[in-house]
C-alpha cells in the first residue's frame, strides 16, 4: 500500500514538474528587420498592449483592492489586449527597506486602510506576501490568460512620474544612480528568468530633465542592454529615448552598439498631445496633424524605414476616455491613421481606472483608464472599438499574399466595405474591402475587379462601378482627404454620412479651398473626411 502511495505521489510530482516545464519553456521573441517575431518560426508577433501600473508608492498593482487578480487579468484579455506593459520601480528590487515590505506593511506605511480592506476581500493571500512577490503573482496570472508582459522600469523611487525635477529623470540625478539602476535591471531579469509570460524588458521610462545628453544615453543604454541580455538572453531589450521618450533622432546614422545583442533590440516612443493648445486642434487640425506626424517620423518612426530598420514600440499614447476632450479626440484620430499605416506595436495608456494613492490623493480616478473607477466595466467601449484596425496584424514578414489596401476611417475606427448595391459603407475592419494601390490623381480601384469608386454629386452616396473616370487626389496637408472632381469641375471629398455614420457620401471638402489647399483656420472638423489607405498582405 505504501509502495502504491509512493508511486502515486511520484506520478503527481512528475505531472507538476511537467506543468512547470510547459509553463516556463515558451518560445522567446526576437526581431527581424522592423518586426518582432517568434524566434522559433520567424512568424510575426504583434504587440497590442495596455499599460498597468505597479510603480506608485504602495508598490502594488493598481486595482487589486477593487477586484480579484483573476478578474483583472481576464478583463485585459477580453478587452482585446494581448500584452501588458507592467511597471516597476527600481528601489523595489534594490533596497531592503522596500523589497522586504509585505503588502500589508506597505499599505500601513501610508495609512491606506480602505485599500488594505479591499485587498483582504478581493486578494486576501497577498497581504502577507512581499511586494515583489505580488508583482510576480500578477505576471503569472497574466501568463495564465495568454497575455504577454513587458516589464517597464518606470522610475527609481516609487511614486508618480514624471517631472523634470523629480530626481528620477536622468542618469546621475539624485534618485537615479546608474550603478543601482543596473543592479535593478539585473535583479528583475534574474527574478523573471524562465517565466513564459515575460517577453522583454523596457529599460527606463521617459528620460528627461536638465542633465540629459546623448553621450551618457549611449553609455548607459549600452550598459543596461548588455546587463539584461547577459542575465536573460531570451528577453527583448526595449530602449527608450530622450525628452520623455519623444526623441531618438540622434540614432539616425549612429546606431546603438550593443555587444552580443543580436536580434533582440526594440526601440520605444511616446506620442501624446500634451503642450499643444486645444484651440490649435479646433482651428487647424489638418496642419497640426501634418506637423505632429512629421515630428513623429523625424524623431522615431524613421527607425522602421531606415536603411537598417528596427522595430518601434509605441509604448504610450492615450486620451481622456470620458470622451469630452475634443482636442484629444482629434489628436487620437490623427495618431490612429499613422499607427495603422505603419502597423507598429503599441501599448495604450492605460488600463487602470483608479490608483490606490497618487500624488497624495487616495482612490484617485484615472480618466485615461480603460476601466471605470470601480473596475466594473470598460469606461468607453466605443473608444476601444476604434482600435480594431491597429489590433489586427496587417503586414506579415515575407508574406506570399499580394499587397492590397484597406481604406481606414480613423475618426470612427471603421473601414470601407462595398455594400450590396455597390454603395460604399463603413463597417468592421475585419470584413473591409481590399483596394489596389492608389496613385495620387488616379482612380481608386477595387482589388481583383474592374470597378472603381466614382464621385457622386454633393451629398450623393459614393459607389463602385465600371466607370473609372474619377481621379482621386490626396488633399490637404494632413494627406488624409480624398477628393475628385464632379461633372462641374468642383472637388468633392469622401465623407462619413452624419445621419447614419455608415454611408460614404461625396461632399464639399472641409477646411480646404477649391485648390485643395488648407484654409489658414477652419471652424469645421474635417476628420469626418479623413481616410487612410493602409497596406495589408495577410
């Protein structure tokens, strides 16, 4: 009987060990040209991530006081994200007075009694665990839900980021000792070695402040990349730029040299509309979108199209998801057109709907968050729907399929489809019609068909037919209007019909003159007429 029990126990132990091996031995990711790929198959893997914060003063992942971890991890997957950029502060892994704290002790330190009660209710096992152990438990739960994780070193001293003078901005600042930073990177790379959920590490969020300079950037980014790779060669190493992750232009002609880091290097950038006067979006949206897109191209998007292209991870962008900020709504429309066009990897700021403690305020609401204040439901499902095309993998490495184009309407997040009566409508991007490559001033032709889009009269529904005489010009500095002349020689633009938000009509072009040049200022919102032909080969 004892022999049978021992045999049974051995089988159970073997099963558990096999489960651990299966969990830990996933295929790592690598890079090929501008793409992130499965290292084993070479197939592209597209990161469509949400940020999730764990770097504030309590050093606890936000939301654990509101909902069970299993609920949050499942909700991340259900809302369409395959990845989380999960933050951590350096001190949580380098200083004993931080990493030895249990969750209970950390919350008591800031008298966060309500949060402590919430975690006791929703995640009771976490209170007596150390903060770094809970960080790992979160990562493991994400892995169980098939959500990939990028570990982001967000700050040194736990707290809100970012200010130029907060001591966390650049190497040599009061709270940013390069030696301690390298120690932290090594500790995290070690702690997550073999964890199948983690696919990479982002070395530092938003370098900034008066000390920042290119020479130190090269010196310490090389050292950080080599430290991570030495400890954990499976990880992607994600490199941030200067000026709060908005500038990598110094890499043009002067790439970062990292020893033995073959096909593991990814660059990251952030794109917000902070600092832009709202009235500029209200009166000059075409010009401003053109300016911001060029700035993004010159500062970081060029990396995807350079002579030796590399992957770019847009690791932060976002808007007030309550929906009432018109300037941010216009900014995100502009951004979506470019992100779809480039088919880059990305991470939305942010998933959490609240913070346990942010800048002295308890239970602070995050208006940019996917979840509402109580983490019950998504704050703005319509905004999440706008991300549908950028969630899709539109371009594959070495595809055997021809390159066609999807016509994307970034304001709605929908794509153009030919309807039953040959009219063209906005619909889900998964069922979008495919189009041949369009040359400026030429027809827009349905792929594999002799049919083209024809201009209708002012307010008329656009249709496809065998008449390909309509010659469509790319109008305005935004490059997002499509205009063709009617029978009277006047230009009309494609537009989403205001009455049903589905039918595509042709109407007088907004914010441009008869010569298709932008008006200096304009009170209309031309984004209803913005369309982008996005390359697809999948």
